[in-house]
C-alpha cells in the first residue's frame, strides 16, 4: 500500500472546508436549514466553538487519511471513489454520532439528513479529487493482473 499522507491531510482539510461552506452558506440557499458541525460538536463536548472547529477539522483529516488507505478498493474516477466513500461517514454520523448528541437518527428530518448527505458527498468528492487516483502497480486494476506479452520478433531467415 502506497499511502500519500501529505496529500491525504491536505485533501481532508480542503474537503472539510468545502463541506462546511455548503452547510453554512449554500444549504440555506437551497432551503435546507443551516448546518454548523463545529457548533454541534462544541455543544456535545461542552466546550467552546473553537474546540468544535478543531474537532471538526481533525475528524475531516482523519477520515481523509482513512480514505487514502482504502482508495484502491473503491472503483471509478477519483471524485466518484470519494463520493462513494463519503456515504460511510454520513451513515456513521446519522446512526451513531447524532444520537450520541441527543438527536434522533437521521437528524430527525429527511431534509436535514439529505442536507448532511449532500455535504458528505461533496466532502468525499473533494477528498477523492485532491487525493487523486491511488497509486497501483502497472497493469493492476481491481485486483486483476493484466499479462504483458512481448512483441514478436520477425526473423530475417525464412521470409518468402
């Protein structure tokens, strides 16, 4: 496994910022309630909003590093691999994290859960795009090895 950690960290920070912009600014334009994950985390941790922002970006970076370790097992273009991956943290958030913060599963609302899914799909797409295609040995795709055939040499003897 050839993980590019620096790229993963950069992708995680950038993708978390993109997801945050969607939740704070674009979601309200689409008639989805404003989503501020840092404020939600701060409230759940009983800390300041600064602690919430730190936690939010740490989680985004850790999830991008996890993506980098499994990217070769996903299919499609880098942005699609990332979007598919983005569904996993969304499910984890909706089924585990949100209820731990005292809210119902799937945020108690199809609109909120859908807005969160949109944010996580964007997060994953940005991670996949910035991390890029995973490095794989030449000829190896989806675990299958493509045989290489040496070109035939023409012999000068026996030509008709």
